[in-house]
C-alpha cells in the first residue's frame, strides 16, 4: 500500500508545481569508501524536505531513527514521517528537525 500512497502523494505535489524525487538513494561513506547500496529516501521535496511514507497500524521507533539518519547523512534539516493508516491524516504526520 505504501507505494500507492507514494504515487498519489507525488501526484499531488506535481499538481501544485512542487518538485520532488522518488526513491532517492543515499550513499554511505565509511572509511573513505562510498557504498551506493546505502539508504533510500521515499520522497525528497524541493531538495529540502525528506518524507518517509508509511501505511502501518503502529509507528515503530526504528522509523524515527531512520529519518534522523537520513537527515544527518544528507545534511537536510527537515523531515516528515507520514503514516497514511490513520482516520485523520493530521494525526499521522510527525515532523523532525535537525
């Protein structure tokens, strides 16, 4: 289901003229080496905001750590964890700032 929400989310961004990238790989640099098979961002909005999209009953603390890692590795300052599996979408949005 998350892929469906991702497609619709990006469609809504495009309708509003907002730039985005989907499934953006984040390379890992370790010991002077680049590892391309690092992490992946669901949606990067305007090269500024990281959005991780979920469709789950309960938010796992691992996803909080994941988005904080994404912010650190990319040098971005703002991220959102958006869970679409809630009665009111505003209750499924969590903001992160670095």
